C-alpha cells in the first residue's frame, strides 16, 4: 500500500541522443518547511530541491523556472515550472522519478514536453491564488499549517462588498509590501476577487494578470479587518486611490496562502 | 491575527471551595507526533500531554480517561475524555487555558461539567471512525499525514458490497490484530460500514458499539484489497465465518484513521 523506498527508482536513460528538451512541470507543495520557491544559499527552497533532484537523476544541471516565486511558508496546489535538458528524457518517466526522489512535501502531477517558446513565468497570462481562513473558535489541528485562524465571526458579505470594489484594473500600490521596488509599476488587473466557503472554511480567491509583492496577503489582511468590522468595506476605493500602504492593510500570514492555478495562452502551451 | 504567546494565559482560581468536579472534554488531535493516546514512559502521548498541562494549570494531578485509546499515528476529530478535579474550576476557562498551553496539534473544542456517573469510556454507547484514502496517482502534499495513498483506481461499488456484508452483529475475530487478547470476546455490532467520497477522496465510515484491536484498520485493509480487485467482495462473509486472520486482511496504515465521533446515552450525559 506504499510507494516503497525512495532510492529504489531508477530513471531509464534517454532513448535517443535527441536535440534537447524543454519540460513543463505541474506541481504542488506544502511550503511549511521551505524558505519559499527561490534558490537561496544554505536554506531549503523548492527550486533548490527540484534542481538538486533533477541533477541527481539526469546528471545534467538544469535551472528551473516557476510561474510564481512563492514566499516562505506559502503553499502551491497548481504551480507550473519549466526547465531544459540536453538529452531527450521521457517526461512521463521523469515525473515518476521525481516523485520517487523528492521529499513528500513536493509532488509532481505531470511532466510534459513543451515547445522552446514556452516559459513558465513569461508565457503565463494569469494566476489564481487562494487565501484560506479557518473561522471558528478552535482551529482544526490537522489544518494548522494550511489555514489562518480567525476565531471571531467574519462578516462574509462585508468582505465580498470590499472585494468587489477592488476588482478591475487599478494601481495596487496600497496593497504591495514594497511598491517602490516593483519594476513593472503597480498597476494590475484583478479579474476576480471572491470570498467563498462554508461552515468554518472561508477562502479568498484572487485571479489576476499579475500580482505585486505580497499583494494577495495584503488583500487578505485588509479583507479580514473588514470582516471583523474594524474597517468599513466602503474604504476599499479610498485606500486604492491613496496609493499608500497604511495600518488598514496588514499582511496576512503566509500559511493561509496557496498558488492555486496558472493560466496560459493556448499558443506556445505544449 | 494569532492567539499570542502560549504562556501568557493565566487560569483564574476556582470560585468556590466546591465539592469536586467531573469535566468532559471534547477534543481533536493530529496523532502524527504521538505514540497514541495512552500514557507511556518516555514517549509523547496525548493523555500524557493533557495530564501534564492540567497539572501545570491547576496544581492538581488528574488522571484523564478517553472514549477510545487511539494507536500511534491515529488522529481524532471527536475524541471525548473526562477527569476529576478537587476544586471547582470553571470548565469554560479550563478549555481556554488548555488551548493556550497545549501544543497546537491537540485542541479542546469544549469542556463542560458532567455528573459523577459519566465515564468517557464506559458511558459511550458507540463510536464512529473514518478511514481516509487519497485515490489518485499523486498524493496532495498537504494531506500526506492524513490520508493513505492508493494510486490505482478503487472500485468503490465493490468495496461497498463487501462493506454491507460486514454490517450487523458478528464475530469479528478475523478483523482483530490480536483476537486472543480481547477480554470482552470478539463479537461486536457494526451498525454501519459505508464507503463514501468524491474525486480523489474516499473514506470508510465505521459506526459500531465497540471495536476490537485495530479492527477499523483491518476492515480498511480488506476493503482496499477488494477495491483493487485483489480479493472478491463475496469473500466478506466467508472471512467473518472463518474467525481467522489471513493475508486477505492486511492492517491499513495508521495515518488514514480518525476517531470521528463518540455517541452517549442521553442519561448521565451532562
């Protein structure tokens, strides 16, 4: 009933000499033990684990690029990444080999060959993040790493009212943790910002063409304050227009955040 | 947005000298880090953590009794326990104090005063366990401690067929890990054994008046073999009647099992 020892998996050698290969990975991870996606010296990162495992399996040293460089403690359910290999490995076998050798908190759903024009980050036309809240007096112990606990009842209708006012194309500087360092400016289109859930589960689904640094956690932090009645939902437009970060916009904890899905243009996709 | 430092909580002293107090706790835990419910020397157990924390908070040394003594790695969503205190502490404050001082993998939903006739184990008239399976090629990394991973598709209808044949009053010796050591014999009534779920989630809900040692994990192990087509569902009755443990009944891993709910008679309940 289990997968057997990890080290037992042997990746078959590439079938032809080939002319190189770009591989798209669809993956999920529990970000609790990682200092985020991006490679950092002397710290465990998801990119680091993937590069290290690919090197061990193939003898090549591919650089791995992701659609979204998630922060420390942030999870992913639908992360997309790509990398190049010199030899023509079979992508389906690579997925099996990666799952046999990666730690169990990183899982590859699928590996497939893509055209050289595909880029996990630059070909993405949008992303959906979900921010998960447990809204009941006592947090389910089995969800403690995956939900932000808000014991007091949230006014979900007020949260949705504020969220709806934030949808559309706006300057989101007031919802960036570092607006002065955004190289592409601070205007983004939020296609949808919805408050959903049932029972103790509440989640905020944010879909957009791009997100500023800690933007989803800032939106979640603000919406939680609205839900608790600490800030009026009518302040959404005023805060946007101020373009200034204030105490009304705290950054919600990393552990509630999931990179949920990445959207690509049809062309150049596979 | 967080509960603050654990050590900050101070339990108010009992309001009256009182004549003693029996307290019922409703609690949940993530069993991953524990050698089960029951106190063991030099090992972390749920009972041990509760007794240690209660002693620290009250200065008394209550023994804590549970409805079900879950095994190592088994979780609980609806465990019930009771204990006696000499002084008349306020149960609602005790619950808050316990949650402030217990590790986050043990959570108390409620503490309430019960009559001296209430016993978490002997007053229980039945229990429901749920065995959780993730039935898809790749296991969700955030559920890796709470689901048994079965990559190959399970025939859920065949599983339910075998499960239905196991419902009712039977000698379950063939589904006990140690039938010779069952002090109350091996006959039990399984009021319901149902296979449920959607998408990759499959769970087996077992409700009965009592369970033998590792009975739910044995039922789950057998039903998984049925679902994989390795054992025919028609074997259920024959295995029951054999009263003998065989290879057709493996013990499923602990991590998929949850003590879901405990049922009590109305009288003596509170």
